[in-house]
């Protein structure tokens, strides 16, 4: 799956994979990712500043809000996240989603093999 298209539990799983946290996992009845290697096994870095914030700080990810495309034409507003160290940037509807997509792409590349049960 393209990193730029990752959302929800698939994005959270990819972030954990990029961080080296995945040993085994399950999906809770409410659809949350439950990791077996973490003290707090339920994680959602794409929606929780508590989980995603430390990654943003550690990786020096910055972001900005946009409302127009590169030519200055109005477009659907969103967020662009950047890692200056490697020139990586990705987009998303929220700052956390943009930042986590950027992080995953910097660690795992433009495409990620997502387990079937996590596919949207």
C-alpha cells in the first residue's frame, strides 16, 4: 500500500513497524491496534498526540497548513509534514496523519506491505 494513502489502524501499524515495536499484535473489538511488546499495548500515533508527539519531536518533523496547491490555486485544505534531514515530505488531513505518513515513508519507503486484516 502506498504510504501516502495509509490511514487509521493501517497507519498506526506502519508507524509501529517503522519504530521497531511490532513483535505480535491483534486488533481489539473496537478496532484499535494492540501490540504485545509495549507497556501500554494499545497505540494510535496517527490520532493521539501522546503517542505521535514523541515521534515528531525525536524525528524533528515540522508541518504547515495549506489551502492552495503549488500554483496558488485553491484546493482541499490539509497539512504537509517535512523531515528536513532527508528532505521527505508527506500530506494528510491532520498534522498527526501527515507527520506519521512522513515518518513511515522515511523509515520504510513509499510503499508498505500491510497485513490483510488491516487493509481499509
